[in-house]
C-alpha cells in the first residue's frame, strides 16, 4: 500500500499533519508515502482531482485508489485507516 499526501506550504492543515505523518512514517517503516505540493506538481494534483487540502489518497498494490481522506486527522485514526487497508 502507498499513501499519496497532497498539500501546500500555505496550507495550515498541512502544517498540522506534517509532524503527525513524520511519527507515522517512523513507526510504520513498511508504509510507502509520497508528498506532492499542489502548486509545484499541478499535473499530479489534476490527475487525482485534488480540490481540498490536505488530501491523503490510499493506493492498493496495483496503484488503484482504495480510500481518500481530506483534512486534519488524528494520528490514531490515521493508523487505524492504514491498518484497515494495509493488505490491499
């Protein structure tokens, strides 16, 4: 599973999520993540139809979207979501 993280330097919710994701990535070293700045990588943002920030897109092993979360999410909730989809 891979999580695509979409944000921007001006996004306050993105700044809130940054340290949360750092902790998650340290605890779940098997988790693959990629960050995209919507202002710098407009092509990827358009491909995934990013409208609100922050947006987190969960992809299965084949690269298909299986879940999407928008906004600030607590660490425990995010880990529950990750664990729910980790074998897909």
